[in-house]
C-alpha cells in the first residue's frame, strides 16, 4: 500500500497525501467496505480523505 501511496503522490504532485488518495479509491468508493465505514479507524481515514479533497485537490487543478 505504501508503494501505491508514493506513486499517487508522484502522479498528483500532492506531497504527503498518497495514503489519503489511495484510501479514497480503495475504501470509500467501493460498497464492499460499507459495513466498515462506521468503524473509528475508517472515520479517521475518511477525515484524511476529506481534508485532501477540501484543501489540496483544488490547487492541483488550478
């Protein structure tokens, strides 16, 4: 997973957000994981993804 995170950072140009980028696509788009989304660990991961979307990604596309 860490190798994918580094690759995501390399492609996106958004440093220290690779894990959030990968998490967005692995866990939070796939209904297979829906029963786990209430888990406290997933809530923390979701917050990381949300911070990425809310704060960093708009800068990538501008």
